[in-house]
């Protein structure tokens, strides 16, 4: 599998799901429809875990932690992405 090209987003522009899918298509050579189906299933699974209050760990990205902020009716949920360090992101050598 080829490494996905790194594309900087100047000015803090958000990466859209379709841009991510395009990068995966480019990196893997897989059909866009197949990549989109897999991405949708992956994101749905992550969403479900976060809604359940679970921490989601995705090497080499890092982990997504659920935080409750405030109390009572003012309480809201926030999600924090803790990026993996370079050593955590690198695959273990055999």
C-alpha cells in the first residue's frame, strides 16, 4: 500500500470526508465506492463507541476521549483527540 500524500490545509481549513476518501483511493488504488463504504462503516462504528462514552484508540492517529463538561442541564459532551507520539505512531518492528 502506498503512503497517502500529506496535504496541508492552510488557514485551518477542515478536511471533508470526501477529501479523505479521495486520498485513500489514491493511496490504495481501490475503487472509490468500496473506500466510501468502508469509510462510512468505520466512522459509524467510531461514532457509536463515542456515543457510548468509550475511548476510541486508533493507531497511528491516537485516541479520542469523551469528556463531560458542566453539570445538570448545562452538561455537554466534548471529544478530545490525543495525537499519538511519533514512537506510538510507528509500527513495532519484528
